[in-house]
C-alpha cells in the first residue's frame, strides 16, 4: 500500500503467469496498488537472437525502464 506501482517482470506470457498470481493474491487481500505486468506477448515470436527478441518485445533494459517511467507518469 505504501508504493505507487508494483511491477512484475517475466520472460514468459503475461496471461496465467506469475504476475497474474501476484494480482490475484493482492486482490484477495484487498490491496489496491497499481500493478503493471511486463512479459512476452501471447503470440508466436520469430526465431532470432535472445537479446534481439527481448528488445523487440520491450523487455530489454531500455524497454523496461521506458515502460515503467511511462506508467508512473500515467498514475502521477
């Protein structure tokens, strides 16, 4: 409750992943914190170098930072 945003990050699809479990748990406990889930899209990805695929999905360090900064600006 003392934080503006909780971010979950996983190298898997978001739906049904660890972030979903975190959301369910917090909701069950009545916690109302903003949550942002970062993960792979629920789609087939092309083959390629691991780093290139993470960048394409905005899951490299720059993409993660940008996503978090944008979300914090939205909720501010």
